[in-house]
């Protein structure tokens, strides 16, 4: 079982410096996992839930304010599996 705070960053790279955009936010994360060692075999499973609050980014495009990145709450779920050799 795991729980804690998190910081999330998003960066959009573009060839022109004025088109580069970055946003950040914070939130909380929780999850759990399972690790199994059997002889030399390692198996792992990790599940995470991130509750992120992102800032919105607005830029002026052709004289009109345009929202580039929609801010607000974002739920991010991830599942990771691992297989390896333990020695």
C-alpha cells in the first residue's frame, strides 16, 4: 500500500520558442502492489491512482486568447507489470 503527494509537469516542445508551452500541478496519489520471488524468477505488479489538479494555459493566437491546455482535475490510472531474474 502506498499514498502520498505528487507534482505533475507537462511540457510541449515546439520548433519555435514562442510556441513552447508548459504547465504544472499537484495532487495526491495512492496505490498498491505485489512482488513474488520464486526461485530465480521475479514477478511484480504495481497499481497507482493519481488525482492531479493542473493549471490551464492560455495564449494569444492571432489576437484571440486561446486555451492551449485545459486545466482542472484529472484522474490518472496506471498499471505496471515486471518480470525479471532475482539472484
